[in-house]
C-alpha cells in the first residue's frame, strides 16, 4: 500500500479519542505491535476497522471529537516547542563555549608567535652584524 492511504483511515490522535486513551498510549501500542498502523512519511495511519470494538467509544466525527483531536495536537506541538527551546539554549551555550575557546587559542597563537619570531629590529641588527664581521674579517685578511 505504499504511497496511498485508503479513505477513512485515521491518525493516532483520532484513534486515541475513539479508544479513550492518550495519543502516547496509541503510539506505544503501535511500537509494541499491539495496534497495526501504516507509516506514510513521518505519520502513522490506522484502519479504524481494526480498532478493538469493545474499546471504541462512539464519538464518530462530532465537533467535540474534532476539538479534542486539535487540543491533543496543540499539546503535542507545545511539547515539541519546549524541547526545541531547550535545544536552542543548549546550542547557544555550546556556541559561547566554543567562541571562548577560539579566543583563548588566538591569544595563545599571538603569544607564541611573538616569542618564536625575532623582532624586526633584532633581525636587522643581526644581519648588519654579520656583514660587519665579514667586512672586518676581509679587512684583517688584507692587512
């Protein structure tokens, strides 16, 4: 049945209302294999005909059942939002720590660079001294 969900199939939220349980319970039953469902993309679809007849509440498609479905979906979205907000805070803290580490490494590199390389004036004086010694050696050899 890939790619096509038959008409009349319901979501886990709708099944939860019909069964009088939470959406989390329906999802747990699906994971445990107690309730058969078809997964299309990232959503599960359930054939209402396979719901246990003894547990199904007679709610049909009344407006109240739709409101309950929407309320459950709002609760799910609020949980997702809270999780994502926590994740954003954690990632911001991680970014801040990495920026601090980067700044510390840059300071270390600057310190080591100044120690490892001679100052420009010092190098100039060394080269000048080398030429003086060579000149002095040539003068002493010619005398």
